[in-house]
C-alpha cells in the first residue's frame, strides 16, 4: 500500500501554528465571534474593508455585546483601554495569526481581506453550530450501494461504479453519525426538561416528527443487515474475478489524473485492490453504527419515561392539591369505613365520574391480603417402575423429535437436492417436513447454519412480497442456498 502523505505537513505548509492558537486560548469565543462578524461583513461588500472600518465594526460589537477579553499573558493589554483600542488589538491578533491579511495600497490606505483558509474553517464551524437545526434525513444511499454491487450494471463500468459506491457509503455513514448525535442531543435535552409539557413536547413533537417517523423509520425499512450481507459477498467475489479486476485496472490507468507519475500495472492493480478493501471496510462500519443508533434510541425512550415519572411526582400542577385532599380525608376519618363518609358529602364537590363505584364494596377501604393455603405435595417413589420409565422415554423421544433444533434444520437442508432450492420446489406432504422447514427458517441467521435464506423481494428491492403455494401451505417466496 502506498503510504499516505503527512496531514500535519500539508496543513502547516499553508498556515502557521498561530492560526489555531486563537481557538485554544482563553479568548477563543471572542476571536471566533469577531472573525465571524468580519467575514460576514466582507462577503456582503463589493470591495475590501478598510482597516479603520474593520476596527470600528469590532469596537461597536464590543460595546453592544459587552464581551470582555481575558488576559492571555502577563504583558497583555489591560481592560482599561477604550473599546476602540481593544478592538484594534483584537484585529491585529487576527492578522498576526493569519486569519486576516492587511494590504497597503498606493495611496497609503490599508485594507483588510479575509484569508481563504480561515473562511474554510469558519464554514466548517458554522456547519457544526447549525447541525442541530438542519432537518435530519436518512436517504437511500446505502441501499443503492447494495443494489449496485449485486446488480449487473456494476460490470459495465466497474471502477467508476466502485468509486461512486465509496462516496455514497461515506455520505451514508455521515448521515448515521448525525442521526446518532441528534438522538444524544435530544436525550440530553430530555434530562434537562423542567415541566411535563416540555417532556411530552420533546417526545411527540420533536423526536417523533424529526427522528422516529423520518430517519429511524427509514433505517428500519432499509433492511440493511440482509442487503449488506449480499454486498459483502459480492465484494469478496471481486478478488477472485480476474476478468473484472483486469477491467478495473484498465479503467484506472485510462482515466486522466489518476496518478503522477503514471503507475505501472502492478501498482494499478494494488490501487484497485485497495479501493475494493476500502469499500468493504466502509460497509463493515454501517451495522455497528446502526446498532449504536438503536441503543441511543432505546436509551432516549427509557430516560424520557423516567423523566416523565419524576416530573409527574415532583412537578405535577395538581399534585399538592390532591395530596392535601386525601390527607384531610385520612385525618378526619381514620379507622372508619366508607359508609361513615356520607356525612361529608354535602361539603365535598360532586364527583366528575358519571356513576362511581367502589370495586371491593363499601364496607371498608382496607383490602386484606390474599392468602393461599399450601397444598399437599405428592411424594415420588424412590425407584420408578418399568411402565413409568417407558412412558418417560416415549415423552422424551417425542419432545426431541418435535424440537426445532439447528441440527434438524441442517439435516433437512442437506436432504434437499441441488445447491439453490426455490421455495416452490420444497414439498411438504407431512407435518414433520413442515416442522423441518420451520426449523430452517428459525435458524437461518445462525452462524452454524449450513445454509442461507434469501427472500426474493430483498433481491428485487420490492416492498410487496410474493407468495408460493406448497401443498396447503402459503409461503413467501425465498431461495435456500447451501453454504
């Protein structure tokens, strides 16, 4: 594998270490907001900012926002300076760090321009800041990759299709990470909710609308585990397809700008193999991310319910009134029955139930504990006779015969003729053979199963399943593939 160039050397060849120091000091918030202000203002104007104008904008912003700069060193500028002098110091530090460029014209006027690298950094930071406000989505990128790798169109232009699939998987993984981050953010907000209204609004208005009914539902409908298994098998088969590898190597060498200096056949073949391996590694990260999203979703549901119960106990609007009401009843009628409370009817408001009833009667509010008497245990004989032993052996044989074990499933699959058997070719004349088929379907996902089950609608990407009739049994169409 060709070693990758050093990222640090490439970055610091463009910017100085001071470029990042502003975002790690005590005044990082101050510099970031000021840089955002100056960059936004410079993009709205047809010409560059004058230096004095940039300082005036920074001074006005300091006065309006009330921002105070923390001392960065013992020789730092004191806070007692007027806002314009403090603004001048901040602008000069942005310039010295490489965020701004200062240019002196022929008329000795000085202009401020924003550095292109700083604009890229600001764009990334704005994306991070607005990620929670942008609508989440789970598109069909990963599904398209699986269909492409398993479809015949891949062989028409294999190298271009491989690169396109790698890009789609990268975008799909980004969508999954954003989904998981959003669920974590909603969980944190749920734990900070102060009222039942906030708790329920977050669950039903925000989480259900933006994630559960949109992104998470799309992730479930995609059926990624089965599709990714087929895609991984297709990628593994590419390493053994000499004709396909040669076609990809030729396409790689024929495309302009692939490598400088030009690579030989061996290096090109290595690049093709690395491309296949990179795509396989990217696909392998999909299921762990999806499982992590499942864990975050269940964690949100669990903590939302716990928060709801907590707020219901400590922050209910009528909790104190209801508690006071029952405490008053308990004090006034301690040790009395429900009939004795009729004297209080005139002073109590009418119940809002149409026809209230006390389920256990009106004799008393006390419900006695239910106690059950212990029955007699019939002793077992120390030694079983021949009839008892025979009955037990017959029951054990019947239980073993009727149990849907993995061994039973493997034996039934091995007894079928051929390597790929369609469901329409599996006869089920007896009850035992039907139970054999149920065992096959039950253990199809087991690691020790000697076969795989492929549903026809997964291969065709159709939502509506097709059914085949085998005797009196109606089955969804599938294919049993022996390993």
